[in-house]
């Protein structure tokens, strides 16, 4: 039994309230018809060409991704243009609705950052930044940076976790920020964290953290956010039991 795009987006808004999105951040339905029927919902971190192609093979399919397809102004939408233009064109041509929950899912209760904190077994979890991004929590016991890196590699199935911090450094209060959140290092330090797990860390940010005696850790953009995308799919499946929801 199908539902409408409007009903899917209402379920998404209940899980990741749109008022949590940062100003100017794309949110909700970006492509498609509110009244179109949906029988199969694909939920992914990104709406890649592969995701769109899989959706095109299904009847009445829709895609929800964490990352928006439309973020910066696009002057042309041609198959020969760089991503995301070809995927946008493909979805429009095949009537595949697309919606996203970006920073709204980052800040939401149970969202990207809560999932990441949970994977590390953190307790006493609280928001990191004033805008609701990131989390800070407590490990059950102090561990070395080396042990923390090992725990991250296992929890995220991502081998190239990087840091400039001494491997013997002891940490217990940990901040997490799924995706690129190194700008919040000062917030993490102010919150009493000794380490910050995020991604897309630049060389000079590693050096600055090292000088501060702070363990800044790059655990990969996809690796830190993919578990949150899987959780979003699970919640949407529960909210929309009459349709097929597939985590990508």
C-alpha cells in the first residue's frame, strides 16, 4: 500500500524536526510532487547515481538522503555537468522524488551525533555546540588515544582513522561531530573534552590541536555519518510500515 510524498516528508519531519536545521540549510522535499505515490523508499547518506538507478528500477520510488542534492546555486542541470547535476536530471526525468534531512538530522535526538556517541559507549551525553551540533559524553573509564582509535576502527569499519595526538595520551571525556566539524574544537575544549572525533580535518587543524594537547581525530566523513543514515532508515520504516524502506 503506497503513501504520498507528503506523508513521507511528514514522517521525516517528525523524526528530524526541520526547525533544527541550520539557517539556509536545504531541508525536506527538494525534488518532486507532494501528491505522488510512494511504495519504495531508499534512504542513503548521499543520492548517488547508483542510488538513483536503483530507485528507477522500482515502481513509485522515492529517495531520502542525509546530504542535499541541491546545496549551492546551480545554473545548469545537464547530464554532462559535474555531480549533482546529472543525478538531479535523472531523478526529474524518471519522476523520482528526493528529500533530505541534513543538519536537522545532525542535531535531532537520536540522530547522526547521538548514534556516533552511542557507538563509542558514551554516557552523560549532551550537545556540543550552541546550535545543537555535536555531542560530548563520558567513556566508562579512561583509555589511551591508541585504544580509542582501535574502538573507532571497529565501530565504524573504517581503517584510516587519523590523529596527531600521542597514542599514549589518556582521554575520558569525548566530543563527537559527524561529518566536518573541526571548527568546533574550541567548543569541545570548553566542554571539558580531551578528544574530538570528527572528519575532514585539515593539516593546520591537527597541528593546532596538537599544540593544545588535545586529541583531534579524523574518522572519515562517510564513516562517521553512515550509521546515522542507517538509523534514519530504521526509524522511517517504523513510521511508514505499509511501504518498503531500504537503507543504502
